[in-house]
C-alpha cells in the first residue's frame, strides 16, 4: 500500500511539473479572447480579431497587422499577451512600417506593468493603422506562444 | 499523517529509489526543465530592448496580415449615412439549395450574413430569422454546424424584436462565434472568402440604395471602402496558393480600379460617374455570385 502511495505521489509531481510547463506555453486563443471581451463592453462592440502565433527564432523578427479604420468612428485596440512565454514589443504606427515618416502611436514598453497582460489603445484619429510585433531572439528551440488582438468599434 | 512526517517519509523513500536510475533521471529532468524555463525568462526580457532596434524597419510584406472589419460595422456605418431599407434587394434564400461547391457556399454564406445584418439594422427581425435559418443550412453543408448550435440565436432574435441594440449585439456575437470557430478549426483561410461575399453584398446594397436615392454621405462611405478592398485583396492573395481564388481576385481587382482616381486625402470622394461605374461593376459581380 505504501508503495502505491509513494509512486502515486511521484507520478502526481511529475504530471504537475509537466502541466505547469505546458500551461506556460499553451495558447488557448478562445480563452484569451474571452478575457478581452469585458474590456470592450459595454461601450464598444466587437469588430474583429487576429490571433498571431509566434514561433521564437534564433534571430529577432517582426510580424504585423494592417488595420483599416473608418473616418470619424471610435475604436479600441485590445491586446492579450498572456499566451506568450517571453515578452515581445508591440507598436502601433500611423503609416506603413517601412515608411520612414511613420509615428509610433502606441508602444507597449511604455505602458507595461508587472503582472499585467491586457493592454488597450484608443486612437484619437481613425485611419489605417499598423500593429507591429517585435519578437526577440532566443536560443531555446521550439518556443512558441500567441498574442491576441481584438478591435472594438463605437458608432 | 502531518505534512512534516509525510515529507520525511517521502525523502527516505526517494533515497531508496535513487538507485533506480531511470526513474531518478526522469524526475530530475522534469524539475530542471521547469526550473531552467523560469530562469531564462528574465534573460530574454532584458534582450527585448536591444533587439528591437536591430530589427527596426525590416518588416516584409509576407509577415503582414490583414484585418477585415465585421460586415455589421460596415452596414451600420452605411445605415448612419443614409442606407435605407428596400425589401426586395437582398439575396433570395431559395437560392441556397443551388450552392453545391465549397467555394460558392462560402461566398454566399458571406452574402447571406450581410443580408442578415442589413435586416437586423433595419429591425426586420422576421427576415433576419429567415436568413439565420438559411445560414444554418449552409453551415451544415460546409460542416460548420457548431457555429450556430450553442447560441440559441433564433430564440434570442425573437426575444429581442424591436430592440435595436440587442439585435446588433446578437449579430456581433455571431461574428465572434464564427471567428472563433474558424480559428479553432484551423480554417483561417475561409474567413477572407466569407468576408468577400459579405463585403460585395454590403457594397451592392449601398450601391442600389444610392441609385434609388443618391446621397453624398453614402457616396463618401462607399468611396471609403477602398481601404477595406485593399486589405481584402491582400488577404485573398495570401491564401491563394493553389490559385483557387484567381477569378474572385481578378473580379475584385476590376472593382478596385475604380478607386485609382482617388487622390491622397481624408475627404477623397468618387464623382457621380465614377460611383455609377463602381455600382454597375459591384451589381454585376454580386449577381454573378448569387446566380452561381
């Protein structure tokens, strides 16, 4: 009987550590998205969303989203970074990322707070915008996660 | 057994089984794996700042994705700019039975979604419920039944007849459900095709209403859709690896040509002749899609 208890305990420990590890890198997009819904309501209505899956590489790289906004309407950008095993940088530009005249309207590093994973941005003026994720280099192989972006509108 | 006694017991047992190499290695690796993971986190957080500068302005076109707005939002914007309700404009639900290819089903799913949004924003709840039923039928053909199963949409629509805000919220919930479904089932490539149908139908409704009763605000909003069409074309090109959407892309590029005359500027608007040309092309394309 003691043997059974002992081996069961070890098995539980093993499973727990494995589960913790898995939980850390797992990206359940729908759950992460659901976390963002209350940040939109009641003022803003769901417009669309983009889940960007990130596979970290040995070199840093960027990934972007082109966001069309309609003139005169109000928008709220909401991000959930909880699905990322390592921090990334998020920028929102008013022009194409390749344009030298672009301005950063939002930079996550300026607003990041410890323990916080939901961030919002409301542009003053509505026009096409560009969300750019900068994913840092890593030596760890197979490291992956996701960042969820939700757009809400108010007419 | 108290916690302390249990811990002692566990330690003694552990010493004994340490001789069993495989087991020990497995256990240690598991703990080490977890521990190393936590340590590395700090190192990479520090690295973010340095690397950001290095990769600045190297974002390639293929690393971009293109957000497509909800058809409901476009319909609401059109409505606020003078899109009135004309009863027989929407696509007949009977045609749904004739869509037998996945391609025509996806495009017409978009068409019917836009029609449902048009009915909802104009408080035509009974028509909206009919479109919902048609959408459910099409979704079954496309093996996307789960999109509608969990929401009790018909009941919600019926319960909220005349309550405009509640009806649009229900429509927005359907969009969330659809987006989630496509994402969870690895069907992201389907989204732009469905959206293409919805966008073409919303533009069709806008063009037809404008033809019946020309309206400057609505023309401005129709013109503004050039930014969406640009994104739609890029999104379709990204999923066109097997050239399945060549025809749709070509047709939309013809429509897009109408916006070439626009000059850079926030208040750019198509002239009367240009709007008429755009309308004719949109109507032709929409009729081609619904008539399969």
